C-alpha cells in the first residue's frame, strides 16, 4: 500500500467504527422487541426462517450495548462474516496467481493500445463491461464475486486515463444495478416471490424493462463521470500502463485467459443449475488459480507463493468487511431490528395504493442499512409486506418489486454492505469519497423506483 493510500484506508476504518458506536447508542434509545419466526420452504431456495405477521412483542429486558460491546464488535463481525472474509482472501490468492502469469497485463496493454487507435472501441469499454456485470447481477445474483475483479478494472481504468472510482464502478455498480433490477436473481426475486406465494419469476416482462432502464442509467452515470475525469483528471488518473510488468511465457496468454474464462463459465453454470454459493464459488476460484498457474507454467512453488501473497494483500479489505458486519452485530444484540421493522410497517397504514407501494419501497430502503442481505431482508420483511399489500389493495407482485428495489439500490452506498466495503477498500477509495460520488445516482434511482411502482400499480402489475 502506498503512502498516499494510507489515509484513505484509515478514513474508511474510522467511519465504520463510528457507525458501530452509533449503533450501540441507538440500542439505548429504541426499545427491544421481536417477532416469532417459522421455517418456510421456499421453492428453489431451500428453507428460510420467516417472521409471523402480528407476532411482534415488546421485550421487558432491555439490552443496551456499551463500550464492551463496541470493542467486541470487530472480532464478532469477523466471525459473523467469516464466509465472506474467507472468500475474499482465497479469491484474492487465486487472482494473484492469474496476475503472476502476465496474461492479464498483456491483455490490458493490448486493449489500451486498441482503444488508442479506435475511439469507438474506447467508448464501448465501460458500457460493454458494465452491461455484462449487470446481466450477472440480474441472472444469478452476482455480488461478492465482483470484489476480485477490482484488481483487473482499476488498472484498466487508470490505463485509459480514468481513476480508481471508475475501476470499481465498472464491476460493482454494473453488477449491483442488475442485482437491484433483477429478473431471475434467485436470492432476491426467487426468495421474495416464494415467501409472498406468487409464481416463481413471474412478472418477468416488467422486470426486464426495469433492468434495461436501471442498467442504462448506471452506465450513463459512470460514463459521464469518466469523461469528466479525463478532462480534469485526478493525480492518480493519468493515462498509464498497468502497474505490473508482464511476466511468464508470452505464448501462454491465450491459454491462460481461456482457462480463466472457462472457470467463469463454470461459475455461472454452478450458480444457476446447482445453487452454488460462497463456499462452492471460493472452491472453484482456488481450482481456477491452480489451473491458470499450471497452464501459465509458473511451477508449484511459484503458484503457492503468489497465492499467499495475494491473500496477504487483501487482509485489510477482509478487516473492513468484518468491521462493517460488526454494525449489525451490535444492532442484533440490542434486539432493536424487529422494533424498527414494526415501526416502519406501521407507517404504511391509511395511505392509497400508490402511496402504500412507494412507502414499502421507502421502508425497504431504510431497512437495507440494517439488513443488507437480500435473502435475509426478504425473510424478515416479505411475511409482513405480503399481507399488508392485500390490505392496501396492492398485488403481492408489487410488494415483491418494492422489496427488490429497496433492497438493491442502496447496496451501492450503505457501509454495512460488505461487498461495497471490500471493493472500495481494495481500490484505496475511502467510503466518504465514494458516498459523495454516489449520492446523485442514489437520488436518480430512488426517483426511478417511485416512478416504476406508480406505473406498476396503475397498470395492474
């Protein structure tokens, strides 16, 4: 890590720790409460513990979180997020092996040279890659998988004269735009529709239109910023070649990249056909790391060394992810998450159909800070929102749509989202800088969500 990057890492760490303190303070103000839960078999997604509507009860015993809880939150957050932390370290090691072959650097240099000769190609790079990542988010819920791609796209962005924000935005904003407006995502649409008892992946026509509009808005936002940064670039945004000099046999570039691409294809197949999640995907990347090392003729010792160095370089990113999870640990220990949900659901009483739909969207948006897991938020909120939709004259399909956008859009900015914190930490971008850049897009997406729900309600979706 360079000296110039160190203050950014400290800034992000401090912001997240202060949010842990704020979460603890909230437990002294908000009364504790809880819903009863039951196990529900969700078609295509397994068993989920869902809340029972009308079962909320205030708890007599308060559980305010003090200094000890704040100081324990980082280690408990690391334990709670152990799967994501392990995933990041292992995938980081695999990508380090890939980079050690020199194939990525050679491909980037070739792409940069081609872009310099063809303005049309250069203009197509950001939209094309963002659309591909968005498709991944829409189809198989691509999220954690985008973190290691930051290692590729930040050097590419800087080689084209952009900055690290553009490098993060291509994979992360792209995938999250697709995730928020997904039409086949089994972790959000699938779980929410199963709990709401509507046909699995029904309403796909409107969702495809929403996905197209959301993706186009995200691409336009990033492209506009990228053009502006090229006109008045940051100090780190000068047009430069990728950081690492190519190593390894040049004639192995094609086979190495084909091996890696085959691994990504297997990833998509496994997620869609066999329900792979973090454990299986991490195992796949370990295998891909070994395979590209062998194809790239690095040798067993070199593969092992590069893998460990790659994992070591992501330790700071892993700690940030654990800290972010610590915020939720404090809120859950204070037993106030269900109280917040009950209060927000009560706000929706007595409003019209359009207002109820937009209110659901607003509630889900706020709750996403406290429950950033898509399937977790669906299990917590859909048992309440589905019958509430019946009472307010909405279809349950609209309730699912409100959940989907409320859960997805703010994933781009909330510091409790471990994928965001991991991606920007890896790129050396502070959360405050990212948040300032992201606020205009958040306002646009919120307006899009309100408009989409008004159209869905009046159109009988």
